[in-house]
């Protein structure tokens, strides 16, 4: 297809894989002056690379994505401007999969995933603090050391008097803190991580506004660590990838060096404030037409739609049924996979087969 052959010199993301050279260009690129951040990487911390089970899941989900030229233009615009990408469209058009495609295409490691619900608040994405667990551990430590007083109950000794026995120290706070997906994405690194903020339109009304400061500053403060900064200026805590990763946080602040590639998805269930939209690059994905469906099937299943009338019939049925209500592309993939397995092959089963695997997601028959 002609659309597949288009390649522009300024593109970093192609959606075709084999992007080691383009990742090098991404890392070496100059950010806009207003998106140049100053975080210093921890030399003892290495983010997960392109190996292991998490990377395999990212690669498998992303390598089958088929972007069009307009999609590549918008994605690359967000990459060069180092701005979040807000992706809208009907359910099933591939909004979330685009994040995995970017990560797999540029070899950026596993995608960090932050699913949003109506109860999600900003701190859920930044870090998790188990205050109750720490309090319980402090209580157990007192029980293990009989005869000691709590730190609050120890009297201040008068001058020239012997010091009274002190209480055991509280357990280290590092055991009870862990960065969330957004916090992990903002760790200072020389290359960006990909963060998928999934279904942000389901969030509380305040979350998009709360994200503005983090997106502008490229960092955030962990108050629990900032309060301890004089006694313990550097604390090692876990990440969303690995609770035992132990990345060092200084003065309680996480500050990115390279702003992460943030993909926010929305099904269009709500409007966002202008201040939030101004800070995002927006991409709207339309349902795929016949040509793109053929490319998706070929990429995902290795099937050439033109090679068999039964596959062409399934594509036509998918498009026809899509006029009465939304369908997801993976429903067509499911139908072709079943035909490849020899299932539902009897001509008399056609309508029941279509009704089973291509149920509408919206509309009167959903």
C-alpha cells in the first residue's frame, strides 16, 4: 500500500519496529527550551530493558499495530515537543495499543500502565505509602524490646545527667514507599519511558487539572521523604516495575531528565478543561476502513484477505454490522482466528457465528 511506504525524515516513530537508530536520534534530540528538565539519574538504578516477560508482553501487543500516515505525524509531533499525547476514539480502535506500539517500535522497554477509575487520585500514580504498615511495624518493634518507651515519651535529660535508655528506632520508611507508574516514568533517565494513562475520561473531575503541574514541572515532591530530608537526605525506594529496585530519591523530590512519552486515552465520555488540552497533543482515531483492516489482519494473523472469499465476507460483515453499533477490531481478528481453526465453518451457522463474535459494543443491540 502506498500509505505504508511513506517515510518522512523527521519521523522518529514509524510503527514498523527495528528502531534502534531512531531511538538514538530520540535520545540525542534537543528538547524545546520549555521542556528541558534537569534531573540527575541514579547511577545505581537501571530501568528494565528490552528483555524479560514484561518486555515480551509490550512487544507482542505493540508489534501488530498498523498506524496511518496522519497518526505517525501526530505521534512524532508529541515526541519532538515532549508533550503528552491525548488519544480519543471509539472503544476498540487501538488507542491503548498505540502506547505499546511506540514502546516496541523504539525499543523503550515495558510500558508503564496506569488504569484510571472514578476513585483515582493523582497520588495513586505518583507513589504509594503504606503508613499503616509502618505504624504496625513500629508497634511490633516496641513489643520486641520490652521496657522501652516510645520516642514521644522519652524525657529530655537535664544537663550533666546520664542519658536515659532510648526507644528503638522506627523502621526505615523506604520499606513502605514505592513509586507508582507516573512516578516511575518521571525518574531521571537519558531516554524516556512510555506511560499509558488509560481511560482518563473516567477520572474524578479534578484529576486532569491536578496533572497539569506535574506535566509542566516534570517532577513532584514526596512529602513523607521531604520531612525526613535533614536526617536522611537520600532514601532508596521501589518502583512500579520492581518493588525491590531501590532507586535513590534525594530531598524527597523526583525530577525527570527526559520527559516520558505519556499516552492518555479517552472514549469521549467527558470534556477536558482548556488548560489541560493546551498541554497535550491530540490525536483522534477513526474506525479502520477495508484497506487498513486488511493490513491489520495481515500483520496480526499473517492472513491475506484477498486470498479467500470467506475472509472477504467476514470483513464485509464486520463493516456492515459496524453501521448499527460500535465494534472493536479484535472482534474481526477473533472471527478470522476461529475460521483458521475450522470453527463455525458450516454455512448454516453464519448468522449465529457473526452474532456471537461480533456483538455490538454500543447501540440498541449491545
